[in-house]
């Protein structure tokens, strides 16, 4: 996995945003860009001026923000003059090119791509978990991989109680993680399947309706792990400050529109009771406990979609660990919100 090293100024301790910043969204017409607009609105973020930026193909599109239409402008090297906060969600190559340009123009960049996540001088931040990491930055703060962001919100309260020795994770990842085109392909494939019509996938490599398959990221022929799995391992370690944490993972793409699920087994240095875990998770920021054994009601994508909170439940002893030091649980979070747009806006809020 490559690590991007920036030619950037030295870290500036506690560099903040003005009370009412000029905000630019790069990739405004994409699935995450639209959710960034929604999160800025729903959280009443104090935007003094909004600039919507995208490719030349999308320039001229109109998007509504707080009751007023805004015209999307073509992204250029001159787009960031006077911008205080630049929210990037247009892919790693765009972030690598334009992120440093935005910083040089005076903006703080919150980047949703993978471009800078493992760069040592760029904080990788989930505010509920490691907000202190953003105190010193060089103008760019990285938003984590969606799985790592959602997962670490659930892990952090438990890790603060007792040191985690090992993780094992199986993911059930929604179409939104592959973008708006994959979401539309799932809709079309499902309609075709129900009508008994043939459908040839174009965005994803396998039939999607009523099917699931190994995550579509490229697989390393030597290790057998795909790029998504490698990202989750590396970023979870970095967010938790545990560079050597053993993590086993399998990432699966499932026919759900926008909320990722994760079955998690956590081995601790010492036992953590189910009741204590419920207490910790029930009051932790960013989480909602959904753990009704009698009603067989646990976290589900249909209830997590469109919600800021990460749902956590199905908390029980892991019978696969005879030492009694392990818990199993299930986590579901909206990939477009806590896995992307919401987390970026929360980072911006912490910089005000």
C-alpha cells in the first residue's frame, strides 16, 4: 500500500476555521457530495458562502442548499481563492492534485478519498475516537475508509475499558460504497430480476440482485486479501493508535443500498462482561444500542440508513474463545453518513 507524502508546511497546532467559513465541496454532484450538503444543512453548519465544484461534465448542474439553488462550477486550480474549508469527495487522483493547491490557497482540506489516509503527517480522524489527532495538521485531515470509521466508533468505548488483543471482522457492504452508479445498478438489476428479464452488470463484476460476493477491490495474488480489506486493517490500527493490532477480515458486497454491516469478534486482555459492554456502548457518542434478545431485534441496514448514529447490538460472549476474554457483536452504519459525509462535517465542526 502506497503512502502519500505531502510537500506541505509544517504542522500548525490548533489551526482553526473562522466562525463562518467559506466552504467548497469538491465532487458536489456525487453520492457523497450530495450527502455533504445534507449534513451541512441538518447540522446547521455556519456556512458564510458555498462553492460547489465538480468536473467540466457536471459544471452547470444546479443543487439546492438551504432553499437556494447553487450552480456547480468546474474545478480548476483557481477554485480555492478565499476558501476556508474544502470538503473533497472526488477520488484519490483529484485529491492528490488539488488538495495541496487548496491548502496553498489558505483552506483546510477534509479529504474523503484514500489519497492521504496513511501519510504520517496527515491526521486520520473519527471525532468520537481520536479527535485530538487533528490538533496538529498541515492543512489536510483525512476521512477514513467507511468500514474503519463505522467500526472504530463501536470499538472505542470498549478499547478504553480494556485493551483489545485481537479483532476478527466480516463485513456486509452496501452498494453506496461503490458510488451512485452501483446503487443505480442494484435498483435496475433487482427490477430486471423480479420481471424475469436478463441484466448484464456494468459497474460491478457480478450479478448484484439477490446475490453477494467478495468485495470488488483488486485482490493481492500473494496474500489473497483485497484492497478494501487492507485499507480497513491499516486504518483501524491507525485510528485506534495500535499499529500492531492483529486484525482478521473478510469484506463482502451485499445487495443493500447504503448501510454497511459488520460482524465483529473482539478478544481483550481481560474479560469484559456482556452487561458492562452494553453499559459502555449504550452511552458512547455516535452509537445507538439496538440489542433486544427477546424481540430478536438487532442492528439492520433498513434502520441505519439515513441515520447519523451507528447501531450496535447482538452483544454476546464469543463461544469460540475458551478463555472468556472475547465478545461478539454486530454493527451497522450508514456508509454515506458516518462512513463519509457526516464524519467529514463532524471534523469541520471540531475545527470551528
